[in-house]
């Protein structure tokens, strides 16, 4: 049986380990005892390790056939580099802020496949765009996406499934989008719009830096944008915190102690953003891509509304993010997807059989994209 190691045993890492353990020999690695115990009750092997110790990490990777990355973004780039140096294939959802293509030459030199950003968005959105990009001339791509708690609780009406630092990064990283074939850069949380979603109601969208690799890999698409969704009013709190310096990475002196404001903010906000036991959430996404197919104007709309799986107590964001990643793991591990180097998810979507496999894999697990054309 092929062996997989999942780096990170958080909410998404746990969901992926459980899913992959149906078909493979899975080990979950983390430094957090509580997280490892939550995975171990499902019969999955665990390994306690400091994943920032790259010498040790390179050693422990050796027995495994593939690596799945589910660490916080600030650890992602170096972890990917270590995996490449160890000569292992990888599918990753750490969403690190650096340009992954800086590792492309090293990955090709070591003859490995590294699928980056393989979640829901970025991730499935890229896969969908990659599929249609091979089959039509696309003029515009818009992705609206968000994960939210069912119960709106004052003051933030938001809950975090990922690392709090990674969530805050969305609010401070400049947002890039493409308009009339030019890259436009605006601050995050800009250009808010109120948009209605069936089954959810009215949400507020705002610019976030979700296009990532698409700006590099899809230079012929003149208009592309990704916006994050939250309940209306949420971004005003976030703007106030950001403008007041609470999200700053620059150290300040407090009674002789050097601290980064963002670390204090993350520590304070995480308890407020943490889902309580039994609390439900949902993921909503709408992708609209338009252009010309077979010489005629064509628009495709993909819509997703996924909710917490109460039967297994698996969060929607863990399902929609994690199962896209585990589908890709199957393709790489079974040598269906063999492209070497850094491979953002749009490359996965190019081939009909890969696109069909991923859609079915998700649908089999209740993650269903409704498509209209």
C-alpha cells in the first residue's frame, strides 16, 4: 500500500488524512499533541515533529510516496523546498505568499511534481478555469468565494478554519486583478459590493489576492478577478483594525519588550473566531467565465453551496478545500498527472479525464458544483 504523510493536523489536514486513509497508508505529522490525538482516534498513524526543523523533516519524509502540505502559509515555501530537496512529490494547500515558481527549476531538477494552492479558491476555481481555457477563448473570469458561520455572532460574524495569521494575511496583502489585460493592484478590502446568493442571502464581496498563479499562467485572459465574501458590515471592523496598526508585522516596543502587533491581534481574535463544538458553517462560491466557444459567445456559471457534514462533523471549508487536494493526490500518486516542476491547479484542469475525475471525486463526497451555460 502506498504511503502518504500529511504535514499539519489542523482542521483541514485532519479531514484530508481521514479521506486518504480509505485507500492509503497515512501518517499525520504535527507538533500539536491535541491535534494529533484528534487524528489518531480515526486509526491514523501520527508523528510528533517540529515541521520548521527542515533537517529532521527531510529525514522523516524518506519512506513516503507523496507529501501533502497543510501548514500555515508562513511555513509553506520552506516546507515545499525541503520536500523537493528530499525528492518527493507534493500536493499543497499552505497558500504561502511567495511566488511558487521560484522553486520550479529546483523541482524540475529533482524530477518531482509539486501541485500548489490546491484548495477551493485558489484551487478548484483554477481547475475550472484551466479546463475551459483549453476549450474556448476566455474574455473574463470572476470568482466570488467565502466560508462563513451559519450563526452570525457579534462583532465579527466570522469564524476561522485556517491559521489566524493566514486569515489576517487576506486583509493586508495587496489585491491583484487583471482588467483590460493590465494588472491592477488595490488594497485588500477595497471595492465592496453587496451580492445576493440563493440559500444564503446578501453577502459583501471585496478585493482579495486570490488570483495568484493565474496572473502568470493565463496572460491571454484580459479580465480576471477574485473577491472574498463576508457578511455585510464585517469589513468595516477589519479596516479599522488594519488602519490602527493591529495587523502590522513591524515590531513595537511595549514596556521594553519587542512584539509584532499582528501576533497579539491573532492571539486575541482566535478565541472569537474559533468555531464552538457543534457550530456549523458553509462555503459559498460563484464562478462566472465568459468568452467565445466554437465561434459563438458563451458564458459558464459554476455555483457551490456546501455545508458542514453533520454526520461526520466535517467542516465545509475542510471538505471543499481538503477533498480538492486529496483528489489531486490520487492523480499524482497513481501517475495520472505526471507533469514535473511547480504545477498550480489550473494545470490539473487542462485534461478532460483529470477534470472529470476531480468533479466526480468531490461529488461522491457531497461537494457538488452546479453548472449552467
